[in-house]
């Protein structure tokens, strides 16, 4: 599958050209000749003899970016001075900051925000610890916690390298739900240490978003923290993905006129995301599911099952199918992949039932080429932004946590997740719904507010939150 030039590999090349020659006209041709795309061309300084120009280009990857620079430098009369990677420039000094919500312009304001006035507020919280949600940042704060062991498909890159991702997550929390999220990268991958660390910092937060912690440790970390803490704990890689998949599948089934309880679903991937998707689909009413991992279908007869796979074997695949993924896909209505690239081909999709639905979510290369899948399936979704129907967790976690914080919830459950999925699905109207639009844009107006309201209502009805402050 060919990769197109992307803004994520965008560079700005500062160069000088001969003011009397034809070099300016050759810049566009040079970039296009090597497959790049010029997105901006700005004259930074003009003189009689030389012109300084900033050329901004989109590339496919870092090697392609260098090829573009080389092509520009080869144009007669061009001298390349500086190359800037726009993505790196965005990250200089980090992407987030802390700022005061209250003015500190004089002694009176200082004495109320800090000593001596702050002492009365601290005493009030000491007398009634629940007031921390009303009188501190706890009311609107989420800890984004990682150990850097499973970052964005990059794998185990460690806590320091995970920080740009966690900062990005915090920025999205703020942009889409006005939540103050704090990146916390832990220099340990020991489950006991992670659990204890989060437990002791929890008093300052209204919720915990676990992020990029590898399976199977992530299951134990989340389960133990939910038992220990009186604030909601949510592993976005598991449950955020599951919620968006459920929302998209509900709408995809509307497109093809099928019912969740009646379709046959084949899944590829039994890790954190795959297991969460499976459990949420079953909670929402799915009945016929076969899950495959690298060793084939998960079934009761396999002798290599860990506790997670044992649960899957006990609750899915009632016919005991023991073959490979291709066999599981044969005759299925839905394929959901959260595994590895290029595990299926067009011939496999052709063996699915009519009006098949394909969710190939491995990134950056899906389980099956989306263009090939579309030749045989009615609806195709991926995790990529350059194809229709992107399954993106940012549709979920800002609004989901907004609802939890607004309800002052102490709990997360599957009913809340289904409610969030319904809110996302309902954002696509009947007039908008179609094979290429089953899920709203991340910039859809009021989406986070709709998700928040749905989650808050379920939390309050279930006795895990408050209707009023």
C-alpha cells in the first residue's frame, strides 16, 4: 500500500535563489519530480541579486524528506541554508503548560490564593476530604499515566520517549473537553510499583487515564487500581478503542441493514484492545464471535492459553473452530482487526458474506489494504487519517472523562461505555450516514458534550455519581 505525503513529515527548507534566473520556477518541478508536495512558498527576503525563500513540503517519511531537500539543492542557482522539521518545532519545550486561573496582582489576592488565607481552605478539606473535588484542581484533573512499554505501535521505548505522546494526550483533553490532564511517565515496568505509585498520587486527581502499558500487565494494573481507588480508572488503549469500534459498528450495521446480535464476527488480535472490544461488543449484544491470535482461532482445545485467552475461549467460538484467521473470516459478516499488517488479502474478503464490514485498525499498515477491501466489502474503516471512517480514540476519552468528572464518579463500567458509543453513533444523522461516513469527525460540534452528558447520566442513575455539585 503506497504511503502518501503527510503533514506529519512536513519540512520547511530555507534557501536562496538567483534573483535574475529561473530557479524559482524550478522549485515546484523539483519537489514534484521526487513525489513531494509543496504546501507553502514564502519569500522571506528579496534583493536585487538574491531572493531568500521558505519552501514548505509534505513528505512520506524522513528519507523522502531528505530526497526533497537534495532535489531542491540540485536546482541551478539554489543554495540550501536550513531545513526545519515542523513536527519537531511544534514539540520544542513541550506542548503543554500550567497557568494560574486566578489573578495575583496585589497583596490581597496573594494572601487569599496562598498564605495565610489558603490555610482555612486546607482546614475545610481536612475536616471533609470530599471537598477536595470542589475546592481544588482535583475537580477537573486527570492523571495520564504510562510506563512507556507500548507506545503508539513503537513498542517499549521507555518513559522519557513516551512523554511527547502523553503531552499530546493532555493537550487533547484540554482542547476537546477543557480538562486539565497531567502526563506522568513512570520509570518502572513492575506492576506492584506502578499500582502503588498511582495509588499514592491519586488524591490530587479526579480520574486516571492509563496509557500505553503493554498487555497483559495492563489488565492487572487497571483491575487493582479500580479496587484501590475512589476515582475512575480507564485504560484508553483498551476501552477507548472498544467504544469507538462499537459506535462505528452500530452505524456500519445501519448502512447494511444487519443486526449486532445476528452477525458473525471474526476478530484478529487478542491483546488489550482486542479483548476490550470483544467484551464490549458482547455486553452490547453480539453473540457470534471467533477471535484469532498469531496461533489461530482461540478455542477451548488449545493448550497454550493464558488466563485472558482462557476467558475468551470460554465465552466465544461455541462451535470450537480451530483453524486460522482466513477460515474464520470465510462466511463472516464483520472483520475487526487490531493486530498486524497484511494478514488478509482481497480473496479472503471476497469469501465473507454479502455486505461485509471491514475494520482493519492496525497502524500504520492495516490488516488488509483498504482499497482492496473496498472491492469486496460494503463498509471499510481503518485507524488512519488518510482514509474515510477513521477509528480514533480522541472521539471518546475527552468527553468520557468530562462526564466522569462532572458526575464526580468513583467508577467506570460497561454501561457507561455503551452510552458513550451510542452518543458517538448518534452524532451521525440519517442524512449523513453512508458507507464512507459511519463515524463523526473529531472536530464534530458538541461531540464531547454529548458523550459527557451520556456518561454522566449513566453514572448518576447507577449510583456512582452526583447530579449536582
